[in-house]
């Protein structure tokens, strides 16, 4: 983060009508909650609770957790007491979004007791995506990796993990050199630095902090397999969320489902799945989680046990937009703010693979930032741009 002598940029909130955070609460969340209620046959109690949450989060003030909440102490430590009674849009956007998803789980009965305990409200959407024919096509594209050089394979798999379902592996194998392809919208490309960092010393442990399940988790697993099978990582930890979060964020169940999808695929994808199964059972690959991964705070506030765990990683790959917001701080940074400065707090060398879907931007050169700003603010949230940024 900037030095203490430099004031931090303003925290992003949703108070301005029409702003991106305001639209998330007033336009995206109503659609999301309808999708949740349409996806599973919740009863009247759950449906009324969801409707109350929608009314509160769009026109009311922040209310408390349910009575007897098992994580009440954690949320007290994360600032809930200071924000009760505030308008949702007056709280920091990162905090308010996280609390919204925590309250949604309570509304649908995920915490129990009762028949809906442990039932993922986003499960139907995740399952439909993972089982789609489009995934079959993307996995079949792995059969073409053998036609590429080792360096081209590295490049294809890293960029597939970056873009997820925005630009699948079949595109990467047929789209030509990624660095010269304007369709990717890649604003910062530290890919060469990523591979150089992995070659700079003896193989160590990779930590990958996952973002989405389904089609976006599959290329993450393929990248992990690539690093393990080529000896550039001695082992790997895959960090997932401890509970359903932000609709599609990956949990342990989602990681297992993705690994099984690979295992039962034909051809090269199935071979990847078999290697991953062996890595999981041998301990070379471990699925990890921590309560802080669903906390409403940036990563510079991570607790000591998680910090110590990550500090032993040779490289941490931080995936996705939400994790990026937590990595650099969900603030109105000038887009040219150096990535290395904003991630100096992180306890390991870190690579961010992020498609831009929120207001935060950092680490861009001045010419790129000026060109994009001239088009209006939409470039930050459209999902058409991405970055590979590394602090080795």
C-alpha cells in the first residue's frame, strides 16, 4: 500500500445513484434473488426472508445477523457493529456486498437447522454451467495442446485461466499469438515475468486463490496440473470459499465437481483429471479454505494463521475480480498506481489474473489509462479487459 505519508485513495461506496456499486444493489441483486428463488423450491418462510433482504438492501438500512449466528463474533470484528443502521450504499462496497451474501445464506436456511441446511442456493446455476455442451468443446480443445511448443502451451494455459469462459482454450489454440491479438483486451501482460519467477529457483509450493466455479475453475485446475506435471511447482494449495459466496465463487464441493468433470472427460482432459486425482490423494494438491476468504475486508487485514500459511508459497496466483479488489484494496486508485506498491503487504510473491468487472484499476501505464479513460468509465466494469500482473 502507499506509504503512511501518502493518503490512501477514497474507499469505493455505492452512495451515488447510477454508479456501478449502486447498480449492483438496485439492478443486479434483484435479478439474482429472483434467480435463486426460481432455482430451488424454497418454501414461504425462505421466500419471505429473501424478499425482506431485497427491500432492506435497496431501500433500508443495514440490519443485524440472525439470532444465534455462529459467526457473530467474526462479523463484530469485521465491523458490523459500526455499520448497523447505515444505508447499505453508504457502507464500503466490498463490505456491503459481502454482508449481502452472508445475509442471503441465512435467508434461504443454509446455516440451518432445517431441511435447507447446507443446500447451495447457487447450486443449480453452477451445475448447469459445468454440465453444458460448451464445456465438452472446451475440454476437447486440450487435445490440441500437443501441436504447440512448450512455451506456447504455457502461454495458452495461463491465458485460458485468465479469461475463463470469456476466451476459452479453443480460442487460445486458434487465435494466434495472444500478445498480438487485440480481441483479448489485455491491458497489462506480465506473463513472461510469471514464468521467469517460477524458473528462478527450486520448485516450491503454488497457492492458487480461486474465484469462480464451473467453466472458470476448470482452466485453473488445468494450469495447476501443468505446473505440477512439468515440475515447476513441487506442490499446490487450491484455496476455495468456506461457504457459497458471490453466486459462483468456488467451494470445496465445486472444486471436487470440476475435478470429476475433467476425470470423466475423454482424451487429454481425462488425463489431466487422472493426474489431478492422484495429486489430491497423494497430497501434492490440497484443497484449502479459511473463514477470512469470505470476510468483507481486503487481504492486508488477513489473520496471522492465513498469512503464515501463504508466506511459505513460492508463488500465489490470485484469480478474479473480487480477489483483485481484496488484493489491492477496493479504492478509487489512480489507474497508474504501481501494482507492486499496492501488493507489498501480501506475504508471498503474487500473480493476479483478473478480468476487469468493477471500478478498481491499478498498474497500467499512463498512455493506456488515458486512452481508456477517454472512452468513459465503462471500460473498468465491462469484462472486456484483463490484466496479468506479477510482483515477484
